[in-house]
């Protein structure tokens, strides 16, 4: 089955700096890669997603890049703000047509 | 206005009891899911239903039984609760498989 690894597990940045979270996947048939943000006491919320026919996607301060050859994808957050502090999860949907999640990254943005 | 709603939000009960968690979505989606998030925040799919039919059933003990009375509802019944069942359970929905999923805010189950 699909295996998704996510790094780092914790990340602290100064407000205004950029944050990058990286994930690798194992199933070469995976074709859908969403990113979720989870705040304390809440459910995961989709923030951006990308499909395998696209190499990069941007939405304001958030961007995701995908390298199918290397089987890795990354989340980039620019001009971080304290409200960006949360746990971020990557996920991949492969041949099993279900989401396999990474282990999460606790992002802390220091004011 | 809540898109995916779960009840109850908190569930504290004793080992050996039977309990149910309810989920409803008002997004008109045809696919619903149950996930388990453990104490280390790891999220794992348990079940998925598409148009009321079970399509994904991961390796989950038989004590867990989902039921989908209609496309908008997916309930989870758990028999003979064990200490290891303590976790946060999330319901989610999407329009089709391999599509953006919308999550509820979870049910925190604590077994005494």
C-alpha cells in the first residue's frame, strides 16, 4: 500500500519568514496530493491540493510543488503569520483510491 | 451551516460498553468516511461509503460497525469498547473518491 513520509515533525519560524514542509510517497500510481491544516480541537481543513498532471499550484501565500519522478511534494507558506500556527498534514491518494496521510508537522510562527 | 457535523463532541465511557457516533453532511456529497486519529495525531482511514455502499474497509476490529442510512449520514457503532479505542474519530465527506474531503470537528472518545 501507499506510504507517506512527512518532515519535519516540528517547525518554528519567525513571523514574516517562509515555511517549507516536505513529503515523499511510495505508490507511483498516486495522482492526488492534498494538504490539510488542523487547529487545536478542530478537524483537518483542506488548504490546497495538486494533481499529478501539474507541477506547481499557488493560492496567495500558499504553494505546493510536485516532483513525480522523485515522488515528493512540498508545501510552501510565505510571509507567515501567527494564525498559520497549526498542525499540517500532507496526504496522497494512490491505486487504492483512498487518502494516506503523513505524520503531521507542528508549525509554530513566533511573533 | 456546519457542513459536516458529528455528535457527540466528547464521549467518556467505561470499558466494555457499546457506543455510537453520528455524522451528517449537508454538502450533497456521495462519499463519506470515518478516520481515527491517535494520541500522536496520526490519521488513518477506517471506512468509506459511496452512495450508501461500503467501498473501503481497512483492518479494523469487527467491534466497529458503520451504518449509512442515507447518503447524508454515516454512523459508527462500537461494541465492547477497549482502552485502545481512545482516540479522536473524524467523519469526512467528498463528491466522489480521490476528491477534496471535508472533515467534521471530531469526536473525542475516552475509555475509562
